[in-house]
C-alpha cells in the first residue's frame, strides 16, 4: 500500500525501508499530477 504522502507500508503500522519510500515518492507525485484536473492545482490524492 502506498499512501498519498509517498510513504509505503506492507500493512497497518508496518513501514518499509526509507529507501523504498524515497523510491516510490516520485511515482506517487506523478500519479497525483496525472489525476489532477488539467489547469488545476496538484495534490489530487492528498486529503
């Protein structure tokens, strides 16, 4: 599971290594950009 802030976890309260989270963060950012309305502000996945 990947949360909107770019951290990854294998389950409730079980975080993967910081290196994995850092590797995933750019992917999450790109997904947010893809989901954001064109011409709108980013952060579509952020609550």
